[in-house]
C-alpha cells in the first residue's frame, strides 16, 4: 500500500510512514483485527485442549472399567471350568504315565491285592486312561468288593454308630453292583473278562462267598447261589443270617 | 455435580470388590479341584479315632488309600498299618478256616503272626480284633 501523504510504500504493520511520519490509518484496524483473531484463537485453543483433556480422562476411566469387567468375567469363567481344566490336566498326566500304572495294576492283580488295586486306581484317576480300559471290570469288582468288606466288617462292630439296617442296606447295594459288574454286557470288550481278569473275578466271587458264610452266617449252599439271587432274596438271607429277619 | 464427581470412584470401588471376590472364588475352585485330585490322605489322628471306635475296616481302607497316594510311612503309620493288616488277615483267617480252606487260612495266620511285633503300643488291638471277629484263638477254626 501507498502513503496518502507522500506516496511511499507502506506495510500494514507500519504505524506511521517512514518518509513523512503520517499516521497509517490501516494500522489501527489491522491491530484490532489481530487482537480479535488472537483472542478467538486462544479461546478456541483452550476449548480444544479442555475437550481433549476431558476425552482423555473419559477414555482412561472407560479403559479401567473395561479391564476390571474383563478380569471379573475371566475369573468367573475359570472358576466355572476349574473341574474341566483339572480333568484335562490330569488326563494328560495319566496318559503320559499309563505304562507305569499298567504295570502296577498288573502286579496288584496278580498278587491278589484287590483293595490296594481299587485304591491305586482311584488315587491316580485311571478311569481317564483309555489305554487301561481293560481294567474297568476288574476295578469295579475290586471297588465294590472293598465296600462289601467294609460294610460286612462294620456289622461285626458293636460300637459302630451307623444303624444296622442302614449298613445292611449299603452292604446289599454294594453286593448288587459287585455281581452286576461281574457279568459281561453285550458291548463290553471280551478282554475285560479274559485271562488274569477272569481269574480275579472268580477269586473275588469266592472270597465274598467265604466272607458271607463266616460273617453273615449264610449257609454254604445259599452263599454259592448269591450271584443268581434277586436283590430282595439276598437281603432276606442276610437278615436271616444276622438274626434280624424272622420267618 | 458432586454426585457426578463421585460416580466414577464408586463404580471403580464396587468393581474392585467384585473382582477380588471373583478372584477368591476362582482360587477356591482350583484349590478344591487340587485337593480332589490329590486324593484323601488319612492322618494319624483320624486313624486313632477309628481305632478308638474299633472301626478296623476304616483303618484298613485309610491305609490302602495312603499307600496309593504315596504317603511316607513313618514309624507311627507302620504301627497303625500293622493293626490294619492284622485285622484283614484275621478276618480272612476265620472265613477261610470255617469254609474249610485250610491252606488259605494258614497263609493268613502267617500274616497275622508277622504283624504282631510291628504293632508296638497298639498291640492291645489284637484282643479287641479277636473279640470283634469271634476268634477265640489261632486254633479257633
């Protein structure tokens, strides 16, 4: 722009003309506008910073809440699946040592330690091991035999707190399960009931018979027929032998 | 305005409490699962209670479970186990004898004789076992 007095060059930022000293009328206007722009800029900048600070605070809070909720859900899911996770871990452990367990089961079965076999099978959760499935029938027989023995011996204990009728009931139930598992079902693999396993089941049947004769006072001929008798008939014979049932 | 300011800390506080409780529940669930996996181990005190009640079959069951779990056999356990094994052998000694299976009865008698010196202070149980099973003497059958 040109000075109105002397015509020399003037910039908008010159307050007076450098040549003639005449006041620049545009300078004041420019200065006001610059002030206004500055003020608007500062206020907008402040607003933007305030908003972004606010959003940052909101984001942080939402993140904290989301993390806490996620952790809560994860702990609920883990708690609900604790058994499944434990089962999976045990299954892997058992599968890795199945040969060692198989040898132990064979040793115990061969030496006739049926109660020890049942305890070992339970302790190591060997029902999870597919490779040891052939011991299913023998294990069931040993486990139910152990229960039968325990209840029969409790009946000999006069100091036992459990009512005799209840113990007799438990004993009869265990006998039922024992005899049921001795019989090969249609879909049971034959190897469950062959060789040493067959001999084991026969030995257990014999031992139960002698125990019934000695401690339930069952006559020899009736004790021999026990596997074929009905549940009710077995109960009658046991109660008769123990002097509870009267004809 | 005040309520709005307090809302976030309150929510965080509640969620934190819920998280701590959930964590405790989770730990309890895994602890319970671990205990189940470890199996049931019978301590000497439990055995003594069973012996006091003449519940020898329970002692026998506890012995087999402890052995399966690999519980270390201390001197205390050995005495208790001797009583359990004596009871087991005595029960079969009588049963085989009455059934006429003398060979098996003699085998069980040998087990009984082997356990007596191992019972230590628990040897008083022999008489009680005989009384319970109805064994008058070794020659009872």
